[in-house]
C-alpha cells in the first residue's frame, strides 16, 4: 500500500485502515459484550481504544504524507485524544441506535462507525496530517 498524494486518496486509504481497525473494534466489542458480559458502553470504550491505536499505526505508515508534529509520542497522544471525540460520537450513536431505534448491536455499531469515521478523519487530517502552514 502506497501513501496517498491527495485528499481523495487519503480518504480512501484511511477508509481501508479504518475498516481494519473497525474489524478489531467490533470483534472485541462483541467478545466483551457476548462472552465477557460487559455492558456495551464500557465495552465500546475498551474496543474503540484498541482500534484507535491500531488505526494510528496503520495511518502513519500507509495513509498520511504530512505530519505536523515531530514528537511521535505526542502525535499518538493527540491522535488518541482526537479519537475521544470519535468515541463520544460512537457511544452516542450506539445509545441512540440501540435504546431509541431498537437496532441490533452489530447494526448499531456499523451506523456508529460511519459517523465516527467522518469525525476522526476530518479532525486528524486537519490538525495532525496536513501540510504545515508557511508562517
């Protein structure tokens, strides 16, 4: 997989990375809820965090050409911190989809994932992975 050269390429490649991270996230969510009998909200937080770390590793390797922060530990911290915005979107969408709409957990997770994807890509690209301004 080559690094993207433009917004569309980054968006598509980030989609592939996000799909891999979502597979980890959703698999862990289902395992925690159905096998470990966790409530879906704390389980979604644990699963989402694992997925976010996985997404970071793949994103910096395959998706984004530009990096605004030279300190990789700080960059990871910001990446995960921005993921909290996505986690709020994720938890809210799960709650709405399950409690108000009565959807199955996996269907609700897919809906939540779409909303989270757009939130995370937009924030991360704008703040961490776009060219530095010439100031």
